[in-house]
C-alpha cells in the first residue's frame, strides 16, 4: 500500500492506495504518528478512495488511530468510502465511531 500525506488548513490528509491489510501496518502507523505529532493538525482525514481491499486488521488500525487521536484531542474522519470498502465499514458499524463521507 502507498500513503500520500499532506496538510491543509489544520487537516492531515492521508491518501491510501492499494490493499489496506496487515502488511500496511508499519507504514500506516508511521504516517499517523507524524500527523498526530504535528501541532498544526487538528483533524486526520483517511482518504480511502483508492483502497481496493480492506480487512479486519485495517479496521483494527483505524480503531487504534481513533483512540490515539482522542488521546491528543484530534479527530479522525474517513473519506471517499465507496463500493466494497464502504460495505465493510457499514457492516462493522463504523459510522457510529467515525465521520464518514
């Protein structure tokens, strides 16, 4: 998986591309750590528009990110969710935990 990160107006946008599974754990965590530590960042947007596949380990990574973000008073949102990715998020009831667009 490839992650493109940029910061705009206090929002760190992490654009994920490819398969979001356990093999992405270290890169995802590194990118999230950088965004969480950035003082100017108030919100993290996880852009799932280019994600082809998402499994239970990816859901776990998103939950861990949410917990860590709350610990530093930042918010996490999921964007560009569609197709099979949106279906997985719906089944897991992630709309109750994240702002999803």
